[in-house]
C-alpha cells in the first residue's frame, strides 16, 4: 500500500521522506482508504492477468513477476 502512494506522490527516494509519508498515510483516513483501494485493485488485476497464459509468458520472458 505505501509503495503505491509513495509513487503517486513521487517520494520514492530518501529515508526521511519515506518515514514522513508513511506517517502521513497512517494518520490520514482518506489516504489510507485510497491506499487500500489501490491494493485491492492491484490484487484483482493480478488475478485476471494470471489467467492470461500468453500475457504471463511474455512477462516471464521480460523477467517480470506478478504476485
């Protein structure tokens, strides 16, 4: 969840920024809700993508693992 929002806010670098953002997300109900929704959407998408054998073969060839 935090990784997705960090990307959204472009705060991938810097340990201080990471801690500050994690604290912000943990204390803000709206950001937490957004993070949870993004996590659920990613789970659903991964489930659908795993059913597409051709797509998964291409991802495997590219070295991309879908959980």
